C-alpha cells in the first residue's frame, strides 16, 4: 500500500513540468466514438476534463453523436436518403439532429462534468453566433461547414472558470440550423482560438504506418505523403485532413488518439510518453 502511494507521488512530481507547460493553454477536445455511449468511460472522461481545468488548462469539449442520431431517426420512422454515400439532411432530419445533439448528448456530457465538480456549460454553435456556416452541398440539405467562429463567448466562459461543451450545429445565412461534422467543428473552433492542442478522440490508437504500428509524431508533409500512397486511408483521411487544416489555421499541434483508453487526455498532456499520434505545425515565434 505504501509503495502505491509513493508511486502516485512520484507520478505527480514527474508531471509538474507538463502541468506548468499547459497552465493557461487552450485545449480543444473532440469527444465521440464508443466512449460516449459507455457510462464508465463518460465518467472517466469528465473527471479528466475537470482535472485539466483545475490545473489551469482551458478545455473546450466538442462532441458528435452519429449513432444516437441514427437510432432516434429509426425509432421515429424517418427514412434517410443518401447521395454519394452521404446522408441527405432534410427538414425532419435536422430537427432530430438538433434535438439529439443540443439536447440529450450535450446535456449528458455537461452533467457528467458537473458531477465531477466542474462547471460545464452546454451550448451549440448557434448560441451567441458561435459558429456561422455556409451550406456544404445543396444536394445534402441542411449540412454546413464553418465560415466564421465568434470566440468571444468561449473566452468569457474561460474567464469565469467554465468549461464549454459545444454541439456541432451552426447557423446558416438565413438563420437556419446546419449540421456540421464534429471533427470539422472542433478543428475550426481550435483554429479560431489558436489553441495549443486539438485532441481528436477516436476508436483507434492513432495514425499507423504500413506495418500497423502507431506513429507517435508526424509532420504535415509526411501525412500528405502517406495519404497519397494509401497508407492513410478510410476514416483516418478526414481526421488527418481536419488536423492539417487546423494547423494551417494556427493550432500548435493536433493529436489523434484512442478515446477508449483510460485517461487518454491526461496521458497526452501530462506525461513524457504522450498518447496517440501528434501532428505538429511550425514553431511559433516567441511572444
């Protein structure tokens, strides 16, 4: 037992430089995948977010919700149409999307954080003009891509010690609700905030090489080369594209990591080893 406490104290001591390194830093976390549907994983994630806030990090949680949206559409008997493999988000569908994302999922995450002693505020990209969007593809209906991010509301929440939890919905030119891909929304928000880190939590360990081993650190040019030769393929392509765009927009680094792993965010930020695959942008000038 004594040995366990000594190990815990040593871990805390070794974490000190990283705790100091991230004091005042903005970290945007895209939360999704299987971890969202598991109560124990949700509790663990919420505890990690509260700890981050407690040691001076300014976290922003952006979430998805595809599986629950699909389940709800099916329960309501709403049949989806698809164009080039993508769902057409018509008026009945966007009403369900907004209900599920802004209602059930957003408030569940905020409550989980509050249950761990944090002060989470749930909102969507429509609130306070946070995320204004353009239509992504007319054939896909109410689907948008971020055009303008108003960071003022997030900065005010940071100042008040609050943790923003953002549903990926935006307002179109006419005020209509537009559904935004969760990774895309997180990347746009991180770029607008010039975040120190964007953490993309997913259901795989990170970007893998052609032997299946996780690459712990990779530069943007290497990502592009691996995409061209097919090493990066399938669902990893949109995640790495989000990462590259975020870095181009001013994010210091993006990490693609396994959200199912216990304390994944803490391992990435506060240990020497880190977690997942880090894609780093150019070094920023001091000051």
